[in-house]
C-alpha cells in the first residue's frame, strides 16, 4: 500500500484498537482475607511488585509472597480500625488512616522500626483533628493527603509526622486534596478549589508551589496519577459535573485525551499507571451514570481495551464468574496489576477477594540488538530508534516494539523481515530501509499507530501473526527477525515519510 494512502486509511480508523493476541504468559490470582477475617481489600503495590498493602476486615496489612499477611495494628482508640492506602516505592513504609472515636480519622505512617505513628492535621480549630494519608513518594520522604477542619478538606503534605504543610490556595479556606506523589521526585498531584473557577487539577513542588492543569474546553479537572520522575500526569476533566474524559499531560508535550477504544464507553477515572506513564488501568462505564463500571487497560502499544479481555487474551485464568475487576495499582514496569473484585451486574453480593495479575512471566526487559543507526534526522531534529521489549522465547509471545523521537501526531507502521539490507530513500522517503527480501507491513487497522503529542509509537506484536506480503506467518524458535518503523514525516525536502533505525531479534 502506498504510504500516503495508508495514512488516509489510518486516519479513518485511529479510534479503533485490538489486542490481537493469543498468548499463554499472563497469570491471574485471587487472595482471600487474612486468618479468619471475612473480607479484604487491596490498595497499593510497591514499585517492584513484591509488596501489597490494604485492609483485611478492619486492620491494615502489608503482604509479600514469602511472608503472607503482616498485620499493622492501629493507633490507640477504644474502637480501633486501620486502613492502608499507599506504600513507598521500596515497600518499607505504609500510610493510611485509622478511625478514631474522638477525631473520626487519623492519618498514620508505619515502618518496621517505628510502628504506626500518628500524622498531625493542620489544625484542631473546630475541635476535630481529622487527617487522611493517600500517597507517599519522593523516595519515601513525602506523604500526601488531606486534613479536615472548618468543613473543608485541606490538601496536606507531611515530611515528618509533626510537620503538616497546607499546599492549597492561600487562606486555607478552599477545598483540595492529594492523590499521588512521584516515586523519585518531590512532585505532588491532586486538586484544588480555585476561586471563581472550579476544582482544578494541580501539581505542587517545594519552592515552586502550585501549577494548575486544565485542558482547553473544560472547567473542572482532577490529577490522579504521576510518573516516577514527576514529568507526566494523568487526570480527568469535565464541564461542570458532566461526563469525565481522561487525559495525559506534561510540560513538554501538552495534553493528550485518551480515546475510549471501546464502542460507547465513557471514561471515568484512571487508577494506576506505570513508572514511565506509558500504560495504566482504570474504570469506564457504558450507559447512564449509575451503570456499574468496568475495568480498562491502556498502553501506547495496545490502545484502550477491556482489562478482563486483555488478560484473557494473554492466557490469564480463571476469573470470578459474573464479577467485575477494580484495578487499583500497578508496578513501575507495568507488569503487575492488583485490585479488588466488585459485585457483578447480576450478582449484587460483594466477594471478599483481591487479585494480582501478571502480564508476563518475567519483568519486561530490552531484547535484540539495534542496527542501521543513527536513522535519518527527521523534521523535529531527531534520529528515532526502535527498541524491542519483552522476551526472546517464542512460547512467551511477549514482544513490544517502541519508537521515540518521532514528530508529533503522525502515523506509522512496523515493518518485518528475516533479511537485512540498506535501501536509501526507500519509496521516496528521507530515510533508509534496513530490511530486505520479503518485507511485511503491519498495516491492519488495529496495528497502525499514532505518535500523538508525546512523539512515541509502540505496538504489541503477536508472534504467531507476523505480517508478510503473502499472508501472516508465525515466528519459530531459532529464527532471526528484523523490525523497523516507517512513519509520516513533514520535511522541508518534500519527503513525506521517514524510517527509524532497526532492531534484530533471534528467538528461542
């Protein structure tokens, strides 16, 4: 297909996506309550996916595969309860809140040395001292949440248990809260009430204060998640209390609205992202506002798909019949997802389980060897590379191809061949085709990718469905395959396309 015609076709189908996979590497596990407890809820996971925190009956827990449930206790109270809401990236610190007979709720910080320690609220002016901790980050040194006083939630950051800091609009009379903190940077995200406007998503950093993030055309937003380095945030925006739309933003690339990818689906919220901000999970619904929500998985490589379908397509079984997944947290590499089981549409009784899903048997890692670089410089002054991530084992069927440094908002397709070559100005392009022999094009509607404002393209490749001129073929152990991305490029030389460098993978 001529590339210009290909791009016209891509524009018509850019909202569609499909996993197109039939793999056997994903796993799905259910976990029952601790001891004789009746119910359990998970809340967060450490960066490496080894530590999970949550609440079993009325007590916070910290869980590991080796040690099982570790009960964390309560702050002193005649009727104690505790709820773990977040865990530090290294899994050593847990934060949350305890119900208090006197103060209704008290935020806490827990570690193995100091146990559970109360986090002071901003004030006790109304006779109450309510505080809740929702997030921990900046290498475990910052805790975020809110304090409650004078009928408002006050966005609060703690650097020690006795140093609450208000991070909202000046005057401490406006509602706000903290939802997340970057793992390795002092970047806090949440929302604030802005006088004369509405609730607006905000970032806060020491010394710089508040930055508001509100996509054009909306008057309300909430920032819900931030990447490990603090550069990329995810949130939702709406007009008033109308339908919510999920977006991704950073200072260098601006806004990207995430398409639903699911017919008639309406996005509600994103509950977790990976460390780089290239994949995430959340909730959507189809139908009226009170329709039960469904879980989605989104990544640059797959687009937005139904989470249960995506896990099933990758071989994960079994699922709880007629029940819904509520994903809540994701490991930094995006490989491990945890969450809770919600009642099904036809089954209103809750099920007391939490789940852990793994997308592959090993952590995603770079594979193959790059060649034919640097690629030709494109219209934004970059020489993009194509990187392969996943597993070299054919049985794992785990391959993601990712290119960076592309022009914004252009389409591209992956090329595949078992032969290497060097063809300058291929098909009138600015770049060099690094593949020879039988070259296949991944140009089905579910395979064409778009760089968006973040200037990246990724594709999850099914190893049993490799595009070739005479029809798709399956990769066999011992074969070496070469891949390259062909993309649209608007250059001053008149070329209308370009190519990245290539990568070569020998499969086992």
